[in-house]
């Protein structure tokens, strides 16, 4: 059985975010000296503190929920599905259910805002976190903020939830791995995992080992000879054989950790942060009608976009008229909109604390032959102790559509079609590092 966030399950999520503070450390925590990044030796499995809590429930035949938070590699019906099936087969007395909390093309910088809604509200016993590929271009300091926020939110919600980091492969990671080192994103995550005693599994190392042994080809459009695994066709997203490797590595790691893991309350680990500016305060807050000018409308449940994205974004509100506004106040340093970009996307004018930004921001880019989930940063780097006011207004001008022309067969004709016309803005949630003020 697969669990995905319920389209209208705002109540339980709000209750969850309110309840987190009751499990936070009673006294203010102080981070150690700011960590200095260094590449970490790659190991297939680092058991660290293990997965004792979920193992105990599995052995006792109790219901278990396994959460999978990540990007497109995890969103695919691959290692996520195969590992859940493996757990179910290994522990037939336990009802093993899946929480699918992966979204393609996203990293930990979004994961930290959505982990509550997409994973924690469903009460996972084990949370796999997979962002090593999509965080590949992020600085270690950014990775630490977001990944630590995910860890701390998880244990604030339930200190008996086990966490496991997994590191997937993409072409260009082999250089570091052949030297016995984790690539930068995985190295940064390993440093954080060491601090919190979180087990980790390095899928990428296994892929490189197989390639070096002549048993695997990283990337190919054509079938390989017998006995040689074709890992992927694009160098990133595993084919079924690649996902099978990932699942087998998880199975072997779990069997290894079964012998040494004991149940633990992770609450004590929250006492000392890894970085002082972690994003534990990151949260997702629904857009409400009170924030919107009268021109906005809520998309009905049978709307095409609502059906495609509602399970992740909740209720979707749409503005098509220039001048339509979304306004809210928040106490914190950063606020974003969880919105859609697409071929008919408009552009917006952003005002923060009375100061209007000089350029309109398009909700359209060179990939917009289709609609997809995106985020729009509307405020950042503000005083976290102050209340700030944000207004986002739909501009009267359409964004320039030429950036997508190279993807079209006949751009001169196609860009004139209704598909590429509009000043539309569609928003589901506010992502805030702090608190939205009602």
C-alpha cells in the first residue's frame, strides 16, 4: 500500500507543526564551531547508530511505515518499490507500508520545507533521505542547513523515527569515487550523518565498483552484452537493472545493521546542532482566501492541474488577471511561494516591507513546454525576529517565451498558440523559514 499526502489534509499537518515544539530541547542549544568541509572516504555502508527502532517493530510483527524523501531517482518506481517489497518479504508478520515523498528535480532545499507535509504527518518509522544527486551543485553550507533541518524536524516530530541517508550515482561522480572519496554533496551529508550518528548507504560506490570490475556500463542507449549491466540511458536515472542494484545494496546494508542496531530515543541528539543556522524552522503553510484579492479562484478538484499536483501542493489557487495580489505577513528570514511554472505562466511584481523589486519575476523558463512544481523566493536575508509584509502582484506583461523556442518544432507558429499565452499565477503553499502571521 502506498501513502501519499492527502489532497485536503491540512488539518493534520497544521497539528503536526504545532506539536513539534513540545519535543524540542528544553534549553537553548548551541552549535559547535562552524564545521569546515572536507571530502569524506567513501564506504558502502556506515551503520553508525543503526536502525534499531524500526527493526524492533519489524521483528515484533508490528505495522511499519517507510518514508522515501528525495528526487526523481526515488520518485521512479524503482529502488523505492523494490526495497519496500524486500522489507515486506523479509518480515512477513509486519505490515510494511510506503510513504512516497519524492518529487523529481528537487533537492534538500525544498525537501526541508515539505518533509512535514509529505512525510512526517504520515508518521514514518524509517525515513530514507536521497538528495546526493540533486544537491550536487549546492555548497556544503547550504546542504547542511537543509539536511539538518530535515533531521531535526523528523526527531522533533517523533524521536523514535529512524533516518538513513542514501547516496545515488550520476556520471561525473566516478572521479571522486574511483579515488575512494565521496563526491561533494555526499561528503557534506556524511559529515552531518557523523554528527547525528545517522546510518548511510552509498549506492554510487557500488555502481563504480561494478564498472571498474567490467560488470557495468554507466550510460548507454543500446542493450549491453550478456552479463554486463546497463545502468542508465542518461547517466543519472537508473534503468530497472540499476534500481535492482540499489535495492540489493539496501538489503545487504539492512542485514548488516540488523545484528548491531538497538532501539534508541534520538531526542538527546538534538541538544547540539551541527550548524547554528540550520533550517529546523522551515515549514509549509497553506495559502488561504484571506491572503488573496478577489480575482483569485480555487481550482476545483477535477481540474487537470489540481489532479496532477494537488497531492503535493494541497489546494491550488489561480490568478489570471493582471493586478491580482497575494499578501501575507511572516516573522522570519525567508519566504517562498510553492507554485507552478508552465507555458502560460505570467510574471510577478514582488514588494517586501514596502520596497518593490525593480524587475518582474517570470513564472516561465526554458523547460516550460509543460507545467511543473517550482518555488519562487519572495524574501530572503531578512531580520528573523521582525515581522515582514510581502505582496506578490500579477504583472500586466507576459514573460518572454523565446527561451523555450529551441524545444519546439515550429516556434514561430507554436508560440502564438493559446498554450503559450497568459499571465497566470498558480500557488498552493507558502514556504517560510519562521512563522506566517495570521
